[in-house]
C-alpha cells in the first residue's frame, strides 16, 4: 500500500504542478485545458516528464524531513517562476528566460517602485518561507522515507541525461532534431513557442538554442576573425559632409490603422505619417513583439541581432565616429540602472548618458515619463557641444502595458471590443497620439537648426496589446506584428531609397553608407557566414575583432549626467533653502554632519528652491553640506558640496 502511495505521489504531484504552472502562465485553468486539448500528445508528455524530472532528482533522499523539504522547495520555486512568467507575458510579451536570473536586482527595484511596502512584503514572505522550512525540518525529523521512490529516481536520472543530450546535440540530424520534428512547433517568438509547446519544453529548447549559438561556427578561428577585421570594406563613397546624427527610438510606436478589423475615429499619428510621406521611409522588421527594446537598440547601434540580453561590449557607431571628432550622447527618460543601461552604454563607447535621474526638472508621468523633457535635452545637447554629435535617444511615453485606469475622455476606436480590450487599446492610442505631437514639435525645432543634421526615427516593437489582438482574432504569428515604421529626416539633400523594407540591423548602416561615414564590422558584412563569425566573436568569443580595430571598452571619459556645482546657498526666513549653481538635478539627498534628507524638487538646473521639512536641524547647515544626486533607489551618480547658507531675513 505504501509503495502504491509513493508511486501515486511520484506520478501525480508533478502532473498537478505542471497543470497549475501552465494555468498560471496562461491566465486560467480553462486556457490550460484548451491548449492541452489541441497540443500534440508528445509535446504534453515532454512537458510533464520535465516536471517529473525536477521532482524526481530528489527521490533518493532517505530522511523524511529533507525529502519533504526538497519537494516543497521545488514547488515554491516553480510557483515563483510561473508568476514571473505570467507577469512578463502580460507586460513584455515574453516568458521567463534564463537571462532573467541576471536581472533579479532590477526586478527588486521595479517591485519597490510599483508595490507599496514592497521590501516589507518581501521580508514577510521570506520569514514565512523560513518558518515553513523550520517546521518541516522538525515536524518530520523522525523516521526514514524508505526505498519506494528508487525506481522513480532512476527514471528521473535517465530523463536528466536525455535533457542534457537534447541541449548538447546539434539542432538537426540528431536526437534534438528528431524530438523537434516530432513535437516542436516553430513560431515567430519565444512567447508563441511557450504558448504552443509549453513553458518547460520552451525553456529547454531555449537553452539548447543558446548552447548551439555558443559553439564556434564553421570557419571560425582567431586568424579568421582578425583577417575579417583587417579587411573590412571601406565606406562606399567618401564623406562629403559630417552632420549631427540623431538616432531616435519611438517606444512602441506603430500604425494600428493597418490592422484588419480595426476602425479608428481619426489618425493618432498625423506627424509620423506626414514625416514618412515627406522623407525616405518604410517598414522595419524587428525581432520581438510587445517588448525586447534592447534587441532593436543593439541592432541599430552595432549591426548585430542578439536575441537574449548579454554584455554590450561590441563594435558600435559611437566607437566608429569617435575618431572623426563626434561626441556621443545617450538620453533616456527612465532610470539608468534598468537593464544595466548605465554600464552597457559605456561599453558601447558613449561619452555621456543622461537618464531620468539626471534631468533638470521633475518629469510628468503618464504613467511613464513624457517625451518632451527628452527632446528638450536633445536640443540642448546639440546647441551646447562644439563638435558634431551622435545622439541616441530612447523615448518612454507610449510604453506598455496599457491595462491601467483609462486616461482618455473620448474613445478613438469604432470597432466593438470587450471592455478590457477597449481600455487597453484606447490607452495606447492616447499615449501614442501624445508622443506623436511631441515628435512633430521636435522636428519643427530641428528645421530651424543651423548645423547639418540627420534624424533616424524608428519604432522598436509592437505595443503589448494582447487583449485587443485576441478580440480581433489576430494571431501573434502575424508578420505585421513584427514590423515598425521608420523615416530618415535631414535638413540637407540625402540620397536614400524610399518605401524600403529593412531588417533592424540594416537601417543605420544604410544611412551611414549614404553619408560616407564608417560602419561597424557587422554592418559592413553581407556574407552570412562571415557575420556569424563576427557575432560569435562579439557575444561568446575573445572580441579579437574589437582588439584588432583598436576599440577601448574601458572608455575612461564616460560620464553619467553633468557635473553639478553649487556656487552659493541662501536660507530664507520661512525655511526655504535656495541653491544657485549649475547642473542641479531633481532627485537629491541633502547630507550634513548629522542628517540625510531626501529632497525631491523642481529646478531649472541653475536655481533650486528647497522647502526643508518641519523640524529640520538648521544648525546642521552651519558648515554647509553635500548634495548627493541619486536614482530612484537612492544610489548616488554624482555629488557636490555647497557652502554654509547666507541668512536672508
């Protein structure tokens, strides 16, 4: 009887967890059952066996308390992964991926920003988990479990070996190729792969794909990559003009009027449509849907399509333009730590990074920062630098998800939709229309700018509007969902083809070619085999090409924000501290000998009025103090001292 019970647990508990996991990821038990009813039996079996393997790896544990503890820990881990995957699918149209483990710190910062008392809640959950562990250890410490699971453990071991064989075998003509031919359904994205093939199978296949990518391609050697770098083709024509170059990422900007079955009351993107009509323009094929900005960003800046978040130590446009005297600036109206942008932009050769925390005024959030402050910084940077500029600017105003309280008064959609889809769609259209208005104002300002200037505008990916697409019965495999608009504006004649469809890694290369400016090694190559060698060298190899070219990833002059200065301080009789100087950012900690106080204030960058809190020890200011300029989790990126304030009666 005990043996039957153990077999029942060994077989049924992984099945239950598998069903619960997929139900969480898919949003409901009904969605799981619908998938299970239509998926190939072998696909379901592989997913179940992978769950069985995870639990079965611990079936040889003899002590009863440690065995129960192992099963509890695996169940909790899978529950957390399911929750993360569901959240990512909703907000970013992407399931949980191995690379997400590297972003735990970012996830904690995001959680603190969006969940009240996040760290308190996290601490309580952690304490509860530890209490359960202690309870299990002591409640079941007596007795041994017996040997009823030995055969199940052997099966789990065999499954582990087969999984390793799947990962380490080649993509075709092998064990992996045979399994894929029988059970795998290819799709446009990892999201669709997870939905079609199950989360566990998709996770295993993702590992296999990236293990394959980490294998040196045919023809790779140190000598081959060095030779490619030495023989890089020169620009097609000599540069006749060295203009300012602006690479502008329009977050989630696409033309939804092209979707079948959708009817709008008006055009939410009149400026974009006008600019596409008047300038060289077309569609861009991007590698992700609903998220994955870093993929389009990396492709534009390096010419490499990298489908997983990895180090950005790569040959890039800023590295190539630096010898020509260009100053490279990146501007982004979000926190600099997010996705390690503050580190990656340094590796990509930028001289200056201006993230959200460095702005001179408190930005408006709707729910993300609006685009106007970014464009103001962009225009200011153009005017303030004597050299030619390369500016990469990434907007945020139209960022998803869009499942928040309605921000529109009048719906822009005529198509009957369920209420949740209607809100999602109109929230997006409202944000896109606001972003479009700001874009039109930016172009208007640039038209009067005296220096030769080129602006390359592109959408990074489709917005995350799954409810709308489901209501319109549009499959996420539809090719149109992986196309975004682009245009190239210049205030001087520029010979570029119009109505051209390009891959994301070719747009900047096409413009630089037309300008006669140097390309990255990846941008200059047309041969797929040679490009595969360069990609391997950059992502997994020794970066010999970069060494041969002479790229310095140390980038010692890189700077986050401008260096702040305070010339004088005045203390008003009403307790207001007036600081005068330059480059004073909006999020600051005031440090004296005895106190730290977080100060959020609006400033024009030169004069700041700070209302000190009631009970503030003004005597602490007798010797002056220090301003720490910080991000949203109070990590300083710059600091400056200020003198003891003068009293202003």
